[in-house]
C-alpha cells in the first residue's frame, strides 16, 4: 500500500429539499481522504448520511458545498471510473449471469470477444464457474450479490463503492461473503469504500473504519484497524477484534438517541 | 342400493385428449345431422362439404387470391402499427408529461370500436388498399401503445439506477433497460392488437372491398352460397389460431428468463 490519495472529499455539505421548501442537511462540512488500495468502511446509525455520502461519491447526489476529487479530478456525475454495488443485487432479469457481468463493458463499447473473456475471468474470480448461462432467478441471494460485485469489477473501476452490499443476506451467507470479498479484494488490489451499519463487518473488512454521527452527518471518529491480513473468520473471536468493536460501538451509542434513552 | 361412484382418470388418454375428442365428436354429429336431412342446406353447410369446397377453391386459386389480399392488408397495417406504437409508447412512457397529455385520446380510442371510423376513412382515402391498412392500423395501434406505456411505467427503478451508475447514455438506458423491461407488456399488447386487427381487416373487407376473405364471405352470403360462406369463416378461424400460436411461441421464448 502506498500513500497516494485516491479520493479526497473536501468540506462536503449535502442538503435535501423538504416539501415545505426548507432544507435538511444530510452531510455537513465533511472531509475524508482515501488512499490508493485502501479498504475504508463507513459506519454510523441510520440517517447519519453515510449512504448519501456514498451516493455523492458515485455521482448521483449533488453536493451543495465543497468538492469530491477522484484521482485529483472533481466528480461531476456517475461514471465508469467507479464501480457501484447496491444492497439490492438489481441484476437484469433478462440477462444471463455472464451478460449481466459484462453490462458495463457493453456500454463502454468493448468488443465482443474481449468482454466475453473478461466476463469469464470475473465469473471465475467470484467463484461462479459453470453459472455463466443461468438467469438471475436461478441464483441464490449470495450468488446474485457475487454477480453484482463482478459486474462492478468488470469495468476495472478506479474506486469500488459498496452500499450495504450484504444487508439483505442471512447471517451465515453474510459472513461467508465477507470472507469472499476480502479474497477478491486481495486479488484485485482495488480501493474500496463500503458503507454498513454492522460494526463487526466494518472491523473485519477495513483498513480504516470511519464513524459518522447523525444530524448533521459528519465524521466523529476514524479508527485504523491494525489486524493482520489475511484475516480468518476466527479473528472475530479475538480480544483485539472485540476491543475495536467496543471502541467504535461507544461512538455510535453516544450518538444514537435510541441507545441514549435506553441507558 | 349401492351407489355408483363416478370416477374420472385425469391422467388417462381420454383426459389428455379431451379437447380433440370434443372437436371430432362435434364435427361428426354435425355431419350426421346434415346427412339424415335434419339440417336445411340453405342455412348450414356440413364439415365434409366445407373441406371439399375449400380444396376446390384453393385449387382454382380463388381462395388463395383472397387470402393473400387479406394477409397483405393485415401485415402492412399491423406491421406499421406495431413499430410506431412501440416506439411512441416507449417515448410517452418515458416522458410522463407527454404521455399524460395524450392519455385522454389514447384511452378514448381504446374503448371505441375503431371500425366506426370506416366511413370517414373511405371518405379520406377511398376504398382501396389504404382504407383497409388504415383500419387495421387503428385497430391494433391503441392496445399496443397503451400496453407499452404501462410497461415503461412499471420498470424496476433499481435497474435504471444501475444503468445510471454504469454511465449509460439515455439511448443506452432505453435499449438495455426500458425496451427489455417493457417487453412482456409489449408482447401482451401485440396479442390484443393482433386480435383486433383481424376483426378490423375482415369487417372492412366486408363493407368496402373488392377482394379479401371478408369480401369473399360477404359476397358468397349475398349469392346464397352457404358452403363458401363457411369456407371463409373457417379460413378466418384458422388465421386467428395461427396468430395466437405465433404469439404463444414468442411469449415462451421470452419466458425463459422469468421464474415460474
């Protein structure tokens, strides 16, 4: 890993218009740097603006103040230099697994033979050899999310953005997918920003966990996770891991009204 | 007294072919009633007679000519309607204000039997080829466009977001999301449109034409040639069956990505 800055968010403020003409601030004066090849997880209570921030990096969400630089250039809209993975796999039901994976390459006008090769390569990477001509309805939730991941990786993005990618999966599949994600990440040396509300998931995956607080959304804590890699699942049972979890939980609990009232 | 239990084997040969058996029995009874003189041949033909006359009419080319005439009207009118209604339907569905503006007209026309426009059409374009093509066009255009609009409106928002995330241009989004996503609706629109187009072409040929199967039926009826009337009806029934079959085939091809 080097210290080249991949993404630089500078004093970013994002607001939503309300129906009565007023505005609500979702993200307030937030700054964040992500290094090349780094795996950053953003955690926070619901409504803290973490998904809004990811949406802004993806280019869907207009920014009121500040700017977000990717490789030194300001983000102005969605683009194929970022691979986005949503919570819902959102595969095209009329496309086979392979055709779903190469969707972005098709839009980019990559020639047929090349995108097929690349598609097969990714199919192998995400462990779905032999499923190339299956339709999405024939795949399990975990498999669909692998295809979703492969589809985003296929375009060789400069930055991967994952918005609660395993949120819709059952607990067991979810853990398995976390292991798989790290394996795939190690194989691709991508820069990743992942949004989750699951602290354990964030600690397990990340080089650095960024904690956001709500109203208005801003960063209240950044924790470097110095757990060795590769990380087996058992690491979640280690005292070091649990110390990280407890540390981050404190910041979120402090911020969450529901938890404060309960205490 | 022991009660007789009626049982019906749902998997036997008879059960599997019950439709064919019903048709054959119906035709046999009809033929018998005709042979023993219970049917007045002025008003009703018989199955065998229909087949005989049909073969003769195909051999001397009379029926082939009428059939090609009808198919010509049908194909041109329906083809134009299908292409324009799908394209306009995609556009109207996509740009909602535009669709909302045209909606009252489209809905009003959908509920109206378009054959009522025939007098106007003959006034405008005469009684030739164009009049029938126009009737077929109007008959099939409205169900297709309205179904296409509904198809676009019910697109999965998440898929549109995916297209956006991958930097799809509007035209690429159209081609890769809107068209395939709306396709099931479009196909059902085409099916309804085809049925109405067949009604339209036959009716128009009966009123204003010098050829076509509709004209043939009307003409034969005026000449009290009941066998020929029935031949015409049978040909139209077969056309309807073929159209339904073609659409079913299309739907099955489409169905491979849809879970049962």
